């Protein structure tokens, strides 16, 4: 037993778990404090519990439930490894079963009659974009795009590069624009898929360089989206805000599935690690999404330099406050700067 005692804050710092998560694990019997002061309620942990706390963080990070973690943590090395493999075999089987159900549902949905789609409006959306290096980065790896395309469509796109290639994100957006402008009559989603295949050819075959990319094609009263990574699309209609895209991180997926709480994710060391991106060895196929648009709608695309830095309530307040797109774009950058802007900031928006 570790003789030195740690406060809950010290254990949180050493393990990567938040104090709130540690309290949850104490209540469940998964990580019980060595001592609880009867008067103050302060919890003290042994230094030998740091390794267990880190293991719990890792197992929660892959989506294992608390009851199964309790079993695994009480086993020795070889038995614990066998338990982990057994759990994963069932996870794979469950995923296979869900995949079959998804294919069946997608086939059925694809056979439903299509609703009439409004033809392209003669009034172009008002657009704006903004790009800032931030306050801590030495290189600009974000890129943004807001363009009118032939055929009455409007293209918004943002990309967030990472690794050694500082110019990858603007290259991707440049190729995207050229591909979509080449055939204005192509149906929007197939056009995005075709352009995406050309974009993938620009990704380095090895090394650590890569990028996220989110593109939105506004065509009449439809918003067509191709999305990969943790760049985002937000649709604002009056006072209602819809976060259209989901971040492609493992932990975010587990939260969506109800297998991990937002409090556990908030301080998890792997909370920002992508599991889908335009990068060597990563899944590069985008999510394809469609939303209906109405007059007055605001569409915002942003890199995580904005939404990861700014308080969500403050961001929502600005997005629903109205104003011209150009003014709003500058205001959003100012919010990121006021929040410390530790990352590059990129955004593109359109107002119908």
C-alpha cells in the first residue's frame, strides 16, 4: 500500500480523471479512497492507486462498462488481458449485428418516395469567412472557403490540418472547389462524394500529416454536407441551434451511445483524439448529411479553435443575436481570442 496519501485533485492530475469522475468511481466501489475525513469529507488516495485510476480511464475510454471494469481490475495481468479480449470479441459481434440492421434499414429508407425539393433560389445567401492564427500557434494550419459556384449553389468549407504539412488544408479546399465547380448540374451528394475521392489523393501516404474537412453545399432549400473530423456545422433557425455534425472522436461516439458521461470526457487525456480524418491509415470516408433550409437560417462551419475554446452558452448567444454575416464572423473570432485562442481559428458562414 502506498504510504503517501494524495488528495482527490492530486490523483486527478496524475491519472487524467476529473474529480467528478473519481467521486463517481468511489461511489460505485471501483476506486475507493484510502481515507475519508469524518469531519470535512475530504478523500485521500494512496499513490499505489494511481495505476488503477489510469487503467480505469483507459478502459472507460474504449467504452467498457463499470461492472466489467470492476471484474477486470481485480484480475492479475494474464487473466485481465483475457477478460479484455473476451469483452472485445462481443463488441465486434454486436457491431456486426448492428451493421446488418443498418444495411437493411438503409435499403428500406432508400425506397421511400422522395419529397419535392424547391428549385434553387435566385437570391444568393450572404456569406462571410474568417481565419486567425490564434494566440499560441506559430503556424496557420486551418483553411476556410466561402464561394458562389456555377449553377446557383454556394459552397462553405473549413479544414483543420495537423502534423508536418502546414499547406495541406488549403490544398484540400482548393481541390474541392475545382471539382464541384466543374459540373454544376451534378446532384449535390454524388458531387460531394466524387470531389471527396479526388481530395483523398492529396493526403500524404505516410507520416503524421492530415486534416479534418467539413463542406456544406447550399442548393435551394437544401443543405448538403460532407463531414470528417471535429470541424463542425451548426444550423441556427431563430432561437434554435442544431449541431448537425458529430465530432469523429472515440470518446464523443461513446457519449452519444450513452456509454460515457460528458463529465468523464471533460478531463480525459484522449478527449480530443480523432478516430476519423484525412490522414494515412485513418478511415477517410465522410458522413453525408442533408438538412432542409428556411429563409433567415444561418449556417456556420467552424474549426475546433472556435467551439473548443468558447463557452457554449456564450457562443449560442452570439449566433442567435442576428446581424450581418461579416460582422458576426469578426465577433466570433473575437470570442475565441478573448477565451485565449490556443489554436488556429477558422469559420465560414452563410445567411439565407
